[in-house]
């Protein structure tokens, strides 16, 4: 579950507090540590974005998260 978003870094993201991240790059994640590991892996590979499957109040959607 997304609990904290940095307003200075979130200008190009559509994620909201309270939403659930279900997948990162089409791999199911259950723990915040798994999301962080996928982010670090993408950064090491030189990727600029990761694909998230997010469950929010209006249903499921895909979102791109910038890798900085």
C-alpha cells in the first residue's frame, strides 16, 4: 500500500496514498521490499521507467514510475 508520496518528486506520477501496488514489471509483489528491489534492479539495468499494476478506488490500472 502506498502510504507516503514526496510532493516535490511526484509531479510526473499518478500514484495516490492508499492505492495498492500489485505488480512491478508484470511480477507480482506482496511486500514493500519487493517493490524496492524491482526499482533498484531497473536502475541497475539503466531503465528509465518501471510498469506498475495499481489498484485504486476506481479499479485497476497500469502506471509508469520514473526510475531516477
